[in-house]
């Protein structure tokens, strides 16, 4: 994957782009003295591509703030099928909703590229939030944002067809990674290689269905596929597919 645009919080199934604006770090938004206090409490950790931060069912202990890199959060059903909540960019945290600890994790989080995070253990985080009110407000704001993301995911899965979800994710990828191939605007290249399986996990489909659907869109002239990248040829048709009332 290449660098993601600076105006998004990450890649997720959302109906509107303004749902996922880039998030300022819980730590970096704090005044200097408060920032130093939180950093002194937290523990910086590094993860290589594919390493696990925590697993679904693990004991919950605090939150993990993403400082650099990209973190994928997802759920794996007993059948082995996965659904991806999002690929999160720096500024977000993973590990909610029990930010102060207790219970078990509802999602698994892994590094989608080499990442640096700050782990804030739950044991003293409640007291730290009392000591640093701006941190408490930041956590509340972040939880509100997460709730909107969960709500959007549920709405999209419950009310949109697979075809609509695929079109919406492709539009989001074009907005996030896209650049015009030439001055004539004859295509928007999505400058990041997402596999068909990764796209399937984002929309709640299967890899085979995504492969068939992308091939169908290519035959219709909506997009082309080259060297593992997607080029959107007809953004207007893709937008129509995303907002269509039925498949």
C-alpha cells in the first residue's frame, strides 16, 4: 500500500466521505504539559507488517493510539469468515469501547504496515483522564467518531446491496488514493494495491464475488485493472451504482 491521503481517518465502509475526516492524535492535540504527562504514562511500541496488537476475546486493557503506520481492525467468525471494520491511520486509537479496561476485545487489530503506537494501559487511564481533562474530552470525541463508524457499517451492511457496497468502497479508495492519469482525465488510478480478498472483507462479500464483479465492471468500461492496481474510467457510472435503489 502507498501513503493514504491526508484528509481521511482511514479506509472503511461509509456512506459519506465527511464521516471519516482525518483525526488529530489524542496526544498531539493536548497542551504541551498535558502531552508530556500522557506520554510519560504511555508506552511506545513498534509492530511489523502482520503483527497482532490484540485479538478478539483477549482481556481488554486500555487503548492503543496510532502514531504512524496503518492498523486493520476486523472480526473473525467461528466459520473463519472475516469482516473488516477499517484500516485506521495515525491519530486514531484502537481498543474501544472499554477504554478504561475490563471485559474482552470485540475486534482483532493487526499492523497493515510497519506501525508505531502508544499504548495507554487501562489500569491508570481513568485517573489520568481526571488529571488531564483535555484527554478525557478527546477520548469522548474519539468514541463519538467510533460510534458513527460502527453505525455507518451497520447501516451499509443492512440496507445496501453488495454491488452498492463495492461501488462505495471503490469511490472511497478513488477519493483517498486516486490521481488522474493524464491531463485529459481519462482515468483515476487508485495508487494502492488492495487484494480482492481485502476488498471482500471490507464489504462483507467473498473474494470470488469481488473478482467476478470487478471483471464485470471492467467489461462495462467502468474501470480497468493493470499490474494489481485499479483505474476508474467512469466515476459517474460508479457513483450511480453506489446510489442505485436496487442491483
